[in-house]
C-alpha cells in the first residue's frame, strides 16, 4: 500500500482537473517518442509519472514546458487549450520546472540564477539592490536546507547543490500552480531527499499540482497520491498509489516481473592478500586522514552525505585532484598521478557523477564515443582504420546492450540509461585494473540499472578492483563486499555483510547504534 497518499485524494480527484493531456503525440525524425498520451492532474495532488528511460516522460514534460511542439493532441489548463511556444511563457501560466539537469547558467552567481527572469529589487537611479537580492535568495536557499553563500558562482557548486538551487528558484515564484520535479533526487542524499519531500508536501498543501518524476520507486510510495505509468511512449495506466505495491508498479513499468538481484559478493579473506590500491592519510580541503585498501576482484563501497568528500577520494585516486597530504600506492608501488592520463595509462578508469558535464561528448556519434580513449588501437602508420574502429564499437555496444537507432546516433539523443551504458562500454573495452564509479546509476531506470549491476559484477569477477560511491544505499547493499562510512571528511567505520544494509549504513553515518533493534 502507498504510505504517502494524502488524505482526501478521492475528493481531489472529483474536482475538475487543473491540467489535461489529450492524445498528445510527438515524434523526432520519424521515431515516435510520445504516442497519443492522455491523463489528467488535479490541484492539490502529487501526481507521479514513471517509466523506463526512453518511455517518453521527459519528452512529454518538454511539450508541456514549450520546449517541443506536439505533432498531435492538446494540453488543457483549467479546461482551456494551453499553447506555450517558448519556455518563458510557462512562468506566466504558473508552471515551474525543475529538470534532472538544472537549467542554470554556470558563469553566474547563485543569486543571479535564482532571480533570473524575476522582478529585481531596485535602488535609486535604476541600480540593482544586490544586498536585498542576496538576502531574498538566502532565505529561499534556507527553505531547501542549503547553507551556501548566494554570491558564489554556480560553476563552483556540486551536482546536488546545483539541484537544490533550482528548487530554491521555484520557491520564489509568486503563484506557482503546477510544479514539475523531473528526477531531481538522483544526486541527493537521503537527508536532502527528506527536505525536498517537505517542500513537495508544502506545495500540495497550498493547492499546487505537483508532477513528480523519479526512478526511485520508494519515493513514489512516500510522496505521491496517484501515479501514471508510460512504456514505449504510450500511456499504460493511471492508479491511486494506495492501490499498488512495488512489485505491481514494476510490472506496469517494465511489463514483467523484476528479477531480484541478491548480494553475491566475494567474501574471500583479505588477511594474507596484498592490496591492489592503497591510500594512506589522504587530506585536502574536505578530507582528513583518509586511508583505504582495495583488492583485486573486490567491489568496495563508500557511503556518506553530500559534502563528506566521497568524490574527492575518487578524484585523488584518479589523478584529477592533488591531495595536500597522503600517498597512493598501486600494486605496492607508491605512485603520484599528476593527471588522469597517468592513471589511465596504468589501467585506471573513472565514471563521473555528472555524465553530461564530465563523461560524454554530446555531439559525438555512439561509435566514436566508445572508441575515443582507444584510438591508438585502431591506427596504423598514423592513419585510423575506421572500419575496424566501427566494428569494435558495434561489438562493444552490443555487449553492453546500448540501445540506439544506429551507431551513428549522437550521444545526446540516447536515453540516460543508454548514455551510462555507452560510457561503461567506452572504458570497459580497454584493459582495466581499477574502476572508480561515482553514482553509476544516476538518473537510470530499473531495467538499465540491473544491467549496469551485472556489468559491474562481471568486471569484478575478471579481477578488476572496483570502488563505488553511491547515494542509493540499496545499491551498496546489492554490490559491495565492504562499505566505508565517510563523514565530515573522515572514515568513521566499515561494514561487511550481513551488516551492509540501509539501516546499518544510515545508523553509522549519523553516529547511532547499529544493533538490529536500533538500526531497523
């Protein structure tokens, strides 16, 4: 049963809908992304929209936002046709959007981003009153639990903080009527997600209609009243959340039962084994005296709240960040990677948290993206053997089940899950010894997520040492043989099966007892 459905949902549904999608259709280059989709949303409800990557959810929302023009069908607001031809018109109609990739200007400050397009506070002589602007934005940031200086540039913020800045912008809209949250929790920790839920419930209590898109199904049962399921661009069902459970919702999403992946990690003792990678006393602006060992064939997890320094650890190991203290050892030899290229030459690979910013070239076709780090393998006498390169890319795409219209498809045109699998294919087609994964299933649907888990396990089974940083605690539970707990820049504990569970991880991070009774 849904534990988060609001009281009086049935009463809300009896009122005329605030928003209706009627037979909305959208195609790109002959490929139908949204196929005659119809459903309605009511004021004062949280309406979840779910489906696998490529199901058409984001395309439908972009039609609503005016980023795409529908090929057929219509959208009604208060029973009247809604014609938004440009995204800025959405605000005029009381629509607010927070996308998986926040629409922020990196070179501008937080204040400038949050107030962009809104009425500015002015002083005499037509000057902007920046002191009052910063105060206004600081209050909005506090509402979403973000304690940062509003004068800092967005480019200096991490993924989670940028997402919360986008949420803070919505809080400044004068009279939002419909707010869309599109995969906003993907980079957030459990504590930040709880803060977001309070905002969603507050909006619902004010009579705002919320459309909530998430691959994390537990969130749907926590915060949503009704859920609409899409599959292959089509409407499948609209149901009260209280009438469903997770298995029945998963069946609607993927069309069959989900295979439950159990933890099958290698629990071989490390007592008499030499580490593949060791870090001793790592320190930087966040980290303090971090030490760890990684063994061949091991999947080591790192859990921690945002700001704990999880990504910093991976970046130091990969040569993308220089520590102010400490040393890294590889196969017993002290190494100092001055650049990621040094690490790559020794068999290291890293998949970053923000794949769009750091992990892919959007304009590149799939085949060139896969072979990009391995061009020397396809060259002879200074010339690229394009036929051999394309065949290798096609084989890698098939091995990792990257679904695209062809290997010529641009990376930006792939769904999030297929982008992530393409990035894995790019690195795992090389000879690897160490794989560093920062939020490896960020924004990925259920089916793609399970495929990625199998790929990670297969890589470890071949002897590669793997480190996984993840905010999805179930992910660490499924994959890892050990989990390090990182808090305020320091390692405060280590968990091994059977204690790698969400309750134990949370209890450890918050300094609580970890007995079965206390952690449950």
